[in-house]
C-alpha cells in the first residue's frame, strides 16, 4: 500500500509542477514580444485600382484593423506605433478565365492586389514593402453584381491573413 500511495503522490506532484509552468502557445499564429512591441499604427489603405467597386476600400480597412484587434494585444494608435502598416489597393481586375465550346466566356476571374509597406520600429530587419493578392472565379452566366460582395470579402480575408502572417506571425 505504501508504494501505491507514494506513486500516486509522485504523479500528482508532477502534474502540479507541469501545470504551473508558464509555457504559452498561441494558436492564432501571432508571435509578438509584448514587452517590446505594444502598439500598431494602421493607416487607411486607399483604393487606387483602375477598376473600382465602392465598398471595397472600407471593407478592406475594417477587416485589416479587425484582425489585429482580435488576434493580438497591440493597442491601435493613429501615429507612431511600434509597428506601422500603410499601403493601397492597387488592383481589382476582372478577366475571362476560360472559353466554352460556343466561343463565349465560361469562367471569370476576379483578382485583388494590395501593396503594403510594413515597419517594425523595434526591429528594422523585419521591415518590408511588397504586394499581396488573391483571386476568385465565378461562372460567366452569373452577373458580377450578384457575386461581387461575397467574392471580394473572400479575397479581402485571404489578403488580410497574408498580411497578418507576414507582419506578426513570423512564418
């Protein structure tokens, strides 16, 4: 009996020891040193694409600020953040992707491109300037007006995730 109780005590002791460890895993992908980096400035991304769809700019800016609010503890400030994001929507294009046997378009592709400049004032080796893009296709028998909002939101979500991963996930 004595050995059984000592084994049980040892197991409980080890469980308590492991439970008190402070190792943290973040499943959102962010790897930020909050002792150094406390704030982020996200400038408004203007829509400079030749082909325009009115709601796209506000949808993008809302999604971009929202991901940092939901998945980090960074305080969003209007100027001089520890991290700074600025850029513009540079492309929103529609092109025929494939042609059917009758010679008409069968699939249409939408493409959205966003140019981003990122600055980490605490570690300038992480600074970058590059473009991110996403595409979606839809059947040419559908009207763009009928699918545009859903497809644009999908592309925005993909691009915002790419930007988030490039800036704070360090993958």
